[in-house]
């Protein structure tokens, strides 16, 4: 199975997989100077499944998932950090707003990080990302949120917070997990009942890959 990136195709063997003691955590999206101290298992080249949400999302309801697609631990993790797509104002339902977010994700693709998968949902974003070299995940998240917040507020003629301050990330341990997290990310709109096929969702790596081939 091959994961295509902007400009240059790469296989999942290019991504880094850590040891068995790595896990999931909630991280601040600010730069490393002001974020909480990263855990000891942080290392360059690790791959992360990341979810970040609009600030008005309340985790009152979850999107149900099929347990045949993921192992029990991953199912629990994903359900706990995947809001129903109709919670809050859902600013990302606006295709212009969603485009701003997707463009921010792709801006430093293959420069600061490798994006193996992404999906911009109506009120949250999923990515599978491998930071390059000394680029920290917290700094990458800060960049995405800061740029997109500024552009979204300018577009809508408003001020205020767009994103939740923190994001959830789960470290990807091996190739099998990589395949599952990529599949989960790209199938998110289908599981939420928003489209019939991953390739039909306009702001995702599935559609990007479909149009690149």
C-alpha cells in the first residue's frame, strides 16, 4: 500500500516508527518554547495520528466506528477524540474555509514534515504526519493553527479563537498501525455519513491522491 504526498510519492517505509513504549498524549499547539516539556520518547522521524478541533466543539456525542477496522486499543483512542461532525458552528463546512485549512497543511509538505494522510471535517481535522529533522510536532501544529486562524478570521470579518488550544496525538508504532490510521483518517467522512466514498470528500488525501494519479 502506497501513501502519496504532494509532489513526491513516498512509501510508508520512509516514516519512522518508535519502540513499544510510545503512546498517546494531548499536546499544546504552541511553539516548543512555551509548550509543556515533550515526553522522553519524542524523537525525530516519529509518525503521529493527530486530531485538532474547532474551539466550540463539545465532545458530547461520538461517531460510531466499525470494530472490524481497528484493534480495540485504537478504537478506544479514536472514539475518544473524534467528535460528531455536526457539533458546534462547523465553520469548516464552508469550502473556502476548509480550503484555507488544507492549504496550511500542505504548505510545508515534504519540507518540514511528511503528510501520509489528512482529512478536513466540518469541525475537526485528522492528519497522519511525520515531522522532519528537528521540527517538533507542537511547532508544526502551532503553524497550522496560527496561519489558518488568521486567514479564516480575515475571510469571515471576525476576531476571536478558531481552534482549541490543545490537540490530541497518538504515536504510530508500526506499519500495520500506519495502514489503519491512514484508512481511518481518509474514511472519516464516510463513517460520519457525509459521503459514500473517501475519494468524494473534497478536502482529504484520498481525493488528492485520486486526482494526482
